[in-house]
């Protein structure tokens, strides 16, 4: 079975370089063209807004998931195909996880780091086996990778954690990788999340 929906974790800001917004726009368009539903944080601002708007403009389907308390802060995107308001951040992440067959990590800040680490930890704990792609646009993700490698070097993580995610250098590479994944293997443990 091919990827039907992909969760994209990314910033609620645009970042300092135009390459980040360009990547978000390219990813949204690419997901729509591939017939892959975008699942994202539900905001209309920053890279989140760019990827959602781009997907919609290209005729794609977008599911936004946002906690109620972020309604004003992240300016809830009212134009998405499906918008779900949750009671908490944890409910947001759990619902995004349940709806997605794969995870793409674009540039972002603390929220993006949190989402990446949580979904990575869940995979380490065998709660899922869904692919995780860190899209290293402009080298932004090198410090995240370094932190994970350092945890292994310092004896705080097994080297196998470095195999739980893949790093791709750009959006076209990420879209190509999505075509290769088979998501037919399901895990019953997901209800423990």
C-alpha cells in the first residue's frame, strides 16, 4: 500500500531565508500532485501556512489539526479541507500520528523539534514503523542530526536510533522517497499512545 497521507511538521514562522518558504511551497504542490493528503498543525502562518496553501492551490487535500488554545496564536487556517480542533497539544500530535502514513520534518523551531523527537521516540519504542524523513533544506537540520549522533557517542542512545529516520537534502528527494515506502505493516500498539 502506498502513502495516502503525510504529516508535515514545520515552523509557524518563515525563517530567515527564502529557501525555507520555497521548500514548503514545493512540498505542498508535490504532495497534491502525488495524491497524498497533507496532515499538518492547522495554522495559517509561517511555513505551516505556506505548505497548506500550496497543497490547496494544487488541488490537494489538507487536514489541519490544532489545539484550541493556539487558535489565535497560530491563526487557525479556515480554508483547509478538514479542520480538527483538539483540547491539548498531546491530542493534536496523537491525531496527526493516527492520520499519517509518513512524517516529513521541514525547518522549524521548538515545536517542530518536539514533534520530531516524539514521533522518533514512538518509533524507537516500536509503537509504529512509519517512515520519518528529515528534509535538510539548506542544511538546517544538521544540528538535530549532530545532537542525535552525540547522544549515541555519549552512550545515551543505541546506534540503532540513527536508523529510525532518513535525512534527505531537498523536497524532490523527499517526494521520491515517499514513492518507495510500503505502509502495509500496521502496529496494534498505537492505541497506547
